[in-house]
């Protein structure tokens, strides 16, 4: 075989990350926007991290206990596969830590929401933030922000309210938090209630639809009035106070320094995305990902975070997976990059797509990294066939959106040690873009003999020959 690739060099698979990071492929411009500064009076990051460590000290203590007592080969943490601490484990932790089982369960739930501990099936393992807890202020702040994002899960919702009403209040609270942040001081609950009622009315109006066809005659019975929002506002404020985002009492609420900083960070993310040429924050997942394809990795991740901050996590994950199912392989890779930013909340949905051949290799890599595998070694979870399919899919993205030299360099990411073996397995894997990929590779490669072999393989795939 004639090739410019050394015969004794092992070709390795790299994860699809280079799609979002390939510098020669697209028009890439660094943002000239100066680094934003938090509002005057915001404590320094080290002081904010100290506050977060203090607020999460009990959760970190339970997480460390779980790391020591529930590690591999030891007792399981849960008994239902849903991250609920088993009775026996809760009682054991309570005895050893001098707490009540109820306190252990509360701290365990907080630790999970903050990413200090992760549960997979019936086993628990420490989150990466716990490993970096004492030395990395940014890891601590990210953990606290994760808890802040999950405030509605950290405090039980009222049992006597309709789920739809609860969801409306959760969707409306970001506006109330923004108002608190801009006020920079105590705000009367009556004022927050008025703001909440306005926002809920806007949400209901926005989703109102007029049905087609004949409508039933109106009945004489009056329709029930909407439930008052005051109890739900009280619940929301108590839940936010429970995670340390605000103080609540005497008929008023005030953001804590951590809460004010977190709201500012999220507002800043939204503003950055809104100022991008594509207006990514308002776009559907497909268009958002296309806009991010022109950015460098760090800028793209910032766009993902801002886009995710502006919508519920569940619907965002569904939308990203929908984009991944499309025909554009570039969007498939970028969608899973965005899902890496989502983190643990996306795990059930990512596991659910393992049965879809198109998404399975991406999902396997995502899950391996989520479980703690080094990104450089995550490819080891793929079978030879899955790795080859992913190679073709990545090549399709490069052929559609990249440049010829990048496609040639993509040869180095194949798992096969020789070009003939690669071509044989590419033909066998049955990717729908195989012909186009091979034709593009033949046109791009400077080695005439290799290009001829690739064109022959493309013809054989096209005609069904061998």
C-alpha cells in the first residue's frame, strides 16, 4: 500500500470534540467584548467560595462519608435505583455522623443536587467537585450554582396545589429574582407577588390557543377561579432561602451575596448570547448549534450555558437530542457537546438513546466521560464497528463544513492501523454517508495511489460490489 501515513503508527479514535474546535474549518472570531465585572459590592470569588463551602458543609460531610463507606465493593447506597438513600444506609450514616436519618437524607439530597455525589443505579460515587472541594474555588461555586438552579427540587412543593400552577411559578421566578438583584436590597413580598401574578398571566396568555371547529355551548356554571399565588410564592421564597440564595422574613425578601452573584452570572450569560450575531438564546436548538459551530470551544460552551439557562432543562435536553437525530452530523456532535454542559440531569435521556444506532456512539462516549473516564480514553467503550461508524459520521461533518486538509488529518483518528483495513470496515459499517465521505476524501488526499484506492472503495459501496 502506498501512503504517506507511516505503516507502524497506530491510528487512534478521538472523540467528536474537534468538530466544535476545528479552527481551520469555519470563520472563527474571538469576541472583543471586555470581561464583565459583577455589580459593585459583590464579594471576591474567594469570599463567595467560602460562603458556598459554609452553606454546603453538611452536604460535603455526608458526601465524604459516602465516599468512604459506600465505595466500590462496599454496601450499596440506594434500594430503588432512583438515588433515594436506603433506610439502612441512612441510619448507619446517622449513627456515624451524629445526625438524625432525616438530616442525613436532606444533606444527601443537597449533595446530589450540588454534584458532590453522583448515583448510578444502586451505587454512589463522589462527584468531581468533591475531589476539588478544598482547593478549587470555581468548583465550589459551580456546585452551589447547580444547587441554586435546582431550588425547586431542594424544598418540597406544596402538596395541595396543581402541578401546572407550580410549574408556572417556577418558570416565573427568574424574573422575580432579577428584580431582587436589581433592587439590591429588601423587597416587600407584596411587590414580588404583584410581579409574579403579572408574569404568570403573561405565560398563560402566551400559550393560549383558539381551537378550531365547533365549540360546546357555554354552561351556566361559573368556571373555577385560578388558585391564589401567594402560597406558591411563599414556597418559592422558602425554597430559595433553604439553598442560601436569599433571606426571607418580616414580609420581605433580600438576595444573599451568593444569590445576587448567581443571578448576575445568569443575566450576564443571557446578555452575551443575546448580543451574538445569531441571537442564539432565542433560537431553536438546530440554529443555536449552527451559530456555535463558528465559535471556539470556550465561547461555544458559554453560549450553551446561556441557552440552557433560558429554558427548562428537560425540554432543552429533548430539543438537543432532536437536533442530534437530524441529517447534519456536525449538529450531532455539537448537540452532545451541549449535553456535556447539561451534565447529570441529561443522563436518563442520554441512556435512553443507546438503542438508536445513529446516536449510540455519541451517547456511549458521553456516558463514559460522565462516569469519570478520561476523555482521551473514553473511546475504549466503543466496539470496533461503533468506532468506525463514528469515524464516518465525523468525516461527514468535516466534509460538509470543513476544509480538505482537515478531512485528510481525520484519517489519523481511525482505529484501523492501515488504510485497506479502514476502507474494508467503512464499507461494512453501512453508514448512509459512506459514499460521499470516501469521494470527498479521495478528492482531498494528496497521495494519488491512496486517493485511487479510496475512489475504488466509494464505487464499490455505490454499486454494491466487493
